[in-house]
């Protein structure tokens, strides 16, 4: 079977001979342009690893095409992306077999500097590519190293910074940006290179929904110009799906499992994708659940708009599932909260001391006010999602509560402990913290030693420590990597390790900054199920996240920050039903957006979670 994007067999797997290279390949048609990217029989084995990930992978990317690479965590997606710009094998300690050709140039035969004229890269971790003291200098750095003229460099820098909404901050140090702001800066740096090939590894993972929309609007303009081929590693399929032409899927061993046109793969092979545990559009997951419950949805939708149209086309829909309550959203008598963050009716009436109390908290970074007059009370046993646009102060508030950054004494109480005054051992016993960037918390030489560090600080017995470490390694699929250096793990594996280090001490409060970043759907689901179980047992969970669908599915309460102040705080269903998210510059989660627009079945407009739907399919 052949299509205009390349040759595939009936399974959607590349049918060209594995040994074929760019030099001896014959064009499929006289008029077909040469591929922008050609990957042939590529396997990559990192130093010290027994297996190759990816393993024996072949595919092409046509000029102007957008290709999405999917696969479970650890399958080699990011490693493959690094091979497209020559960092593998020239800079990363790994052996590459097979060939990668970009813009007619074999990456093994060219320097990274020469390849940068053809391929621009946005890394999973934006901090890994920041080298200068201002945003303007950062964006200008790449073109300057290509000896582009001064006027052209400045023009490119301005255009790129404006495209990502950072031109007004061009004189700021990148360190002053939020994680999402640094991600947008990294994208601006790639855009300024004006290369025909753009490789993006989780480009929106640290962005708020509005920022995600901005990035994909920029990418859409690039695609419409026809000047760029884009290779995308992305878990947020709800944002990316309209842009993607073709999907390449790796299995857990890093082998090519399937490739083909977007709808062909995501719809026709959805059962296989579910088994692999990769991310899928939430509209597709909702439709699968409804179809299993007897709703004749055909074809399956990929976007919220398509899901809305499919449901409005139905003459009748079954009864909705009972609205699922959360333990701290009323099911256990916990009160709703007002917009100031104070639980309604929370007086000195004998109720337990809250998990977190924040009073008149102001925090500055340099001369910039980050948090302004925060007053907040969080009941024990809550599962609170902290949301807001990039720069709203989410991470700063979480770090202040966890004692990672020092707040003024007396402003914060966590289970009776003032984080500003507590020693490290007391904090570790009270609060388990997960950084936005996992590498910021790794201090040991192996995965097992990293997990053992916290219990060792608590002076636990050696046998108890080993039992806890082994349990955590099994729980997060890291047992085979126990002797690896944490910095050599994949992005998703690093995230799982960082969460494990927070959980292993059994702290009664967990504070996690973007805990599902870099995780495949299966691993993210396992982690969230674990957090749900801990929360049900009484652990208070605070999560900073940009994934508003995660918020809708799992949190008991939503705390909305806007410009460093509390804009809203209350039970999840109440906040989602209000205009609090939109007022703070956020977007309604995709599932809620799809159901809000239903015309013929108004009772269904309240749906915000997959669990609200009639059961019957994987969710």
C-alpha cells in the first residue's frame, strides 16, 4: 500500500528495505520531492545500556509535513529526536547504527554546527539550551553563530519573540521567566534559526492552555507557509491533533509498531494504542466509552468539536453516570470554599487543624512581586490542583508551602510546622516534594541510592530501607534501572523517580509540580491512581499542573492563581462550572468544552470527566 507521504505495507509499517540508505534509494515517483528527513534502520544504544531504544526504526518526513512520534515512556522518542540534529552520536554518549539524513546531509558525516543550519531543536527541558543573559541575546545567539548579518539577526529575534509573546520582556534574564516562559523562549530560539526542519520534544509540557494555543498557532502558520517539516514528540494530543499529518508509533522496546495518516492510526488501531499505553485525544476516549455503552458513534471523533457534533447527531442518549463526589468536595462533609480561599464555615468549632494555612503571604523574586497577599486554608485529605497561566505564581506558592523557598516566618503552617523554621529532616517527614524539573532534586549516583536517601536521613533500619526502595522500584517500573545514574534515564523515567523519592518517606502531605510531565498515558494513569489511593487514605495532595483534564478527573478542589493572587478556590465541579478559569486567562478542559456546546441534549452539558459518562470502555 502506498500513499503520498511514503511507502507503507498493509500494517502501516515502513516497507522499504531496512538496508536502504539515502544514497541508493530510488524515488517512488519522478515528481516526488526528496524527503526532508530520512531515517533508515536506526538503533541507538546508550553507553552502559544493554538494549537499544529506538531499535531498527525507519521512516521519512516529507517537506512541509508534520509527523507526530508516539510511544510509551522509555521507548526512545527523545533519543530519536536528538539523532535528527546530530547530538546523537556526536555529543550524547551513545552508539547509532543505521542512517539519519536531514536535508540531504547524513548526520553521522556532518558536525552539529552544520546540521543546525538544517534542523532546529526544542528540547524537553528548556533550561538545557539557555546560555545568555537576556531573552534577546538568547534568540540572537543561534543566527549569530551562523554569521547572519546584524540587521537580519535582530529582525529574526523580534519576529520570533513576538510570535511567542515575549518581546516586551526581551531585556529580562531567562532565569526570571517561569518554566512555561522558558519553554516559549526555547521555541522562539528555534524559530529564529529559519531552518527547513523543526524538531520539538514536548514543546508545550510547561505551558498553560493559552500558551499552548499560541504555540500551535505559530506552528500552524509555519505549516501553512510550506517551508518547514516538523517532527513532534507530544503527549498533549488534544492541542496537536489538528496539525498532525502522520503518526509514527514506537512500542515499549523502541521498535516501529505502526505509522500512517493520523486518523488511520488513531482510529483504526486504537485498541493497539490503548494496549501500548500512549496518550490519545480525550474526545476519542470519551467516544470509546460511549460506544461501549451503546451510543452508535461513527466515525470516532478526534477533537472536542467532532465529539459535540457526534452527540448532537444522536436522537437519544443514555442516562448519565451518577456524579462522582470527591472526599473533600462534600462527600465527607468538607465545606466548599469562597474565592478568597477560606473554607465556608471553617471556625474554631473543634474541627481538626487544616493541612495548610497561608496568611498574608507576599513573596518577591528580585524586585518582582510574585505572590501578593495570599490567604488560603486547605483541609486535611484534600486533593488540590493549583492552576493559572505561566507566571501566575503556582510553582512559587507550592515551593513556599514545601519549604523549598523560604517564606516570611509565620505566614505558612503545614500540619503544625512552619516550613520557614523547620530543619530538613522535619520537612522531609512532613512534606514530600516533587520539582518541576526532576534533575533539580537528584544528588546520588544510582536510582536505588536516590530512593534510599530520604529514609536514610530519617535513620530507618537498612532492611526497611531496602524493602521500601524495592517496592518503589517495582511500583514505578524502574527495577531494571536501579543501578543507573538518574541523569541517564529518559525524561519519563526521571519523573517517575522524582515522584518515588517524594512518596518513599510516607509524608502526610505531597506537593507535586507537574507530576505527569513526560509520562505516557499508562504511567500517568498509574501515578494518578496511586495519588488517588493515598488521598483516599488521608494524604493531602497538592498538584501544580497545566493539564486541566487531569484537574477535572482527579482533584477535589481547584485553586486558581492570577498574577500572584487567589482568583478562585473551591470544589472542582463548582470552579469548572464558573467562569473562573476563563477570567484568569485559562481554557476550559477539552471534555467540558465538548459537552458545554451540546444543543440537543442539555442534561449532558454538565459533563467534565470521563467518569461522568456511562461506563463501558477504557478511560
